[in-house]
C-alpha cells in the first residue's frame, strides 16, 4: 500500500506526463491490490487509497477527453476508479465516519502531498 501511495506522490510531483503504458501499469497494480486486499485495509490505508483512486480517476477523465487511441481506455479506468472509490467510502461510512470526517481526512492527505 505504501509503495502505491509513494508512487502516486512521485507522479504528482513530476513536471512531465507519464505514458499510457506507465499509467495503465500503475492502474493495474492499484486494482490488483484492491482486488486482493480492500476489505483488510485499515482506515488510514483506506483514506490513502481514496487519494490514489481520486487522482487516477481525475487524470483518466482528463486524458479520455483527448482525441487519441487510448481515450476510451482512460475513460474505462476512470469509471472503475469511481466504483472502487465509492466502495471504499461506503466502507468508511459503515465504520462510523461521516462524510465531513472523510473529507477532512482527505484534505489532510492532499495538503501533505
């Protein structure tokens, strides 16, 4: 989990854009991790994963608007990230967090990066 989060921080601090292949590879690592471990994430790791998914989703949506051969693939990745994020948010709500608490914790992560 920490490796995925650190990689996202690295991507966010880059001046250049990563290739489709690298984006796709990272996305696949994230979804494979979620497929294997999403129910065992603690609250902090769940918040960090929400941060990762939100950034993947927004970047995927932005790239899907471009007129290139990967546009549809980016759109699908963004949609799947949204589904995962919704599942994680629901899990946090079930654990007793309010939307306001989730938002505050997300902002703390965002500001730290």
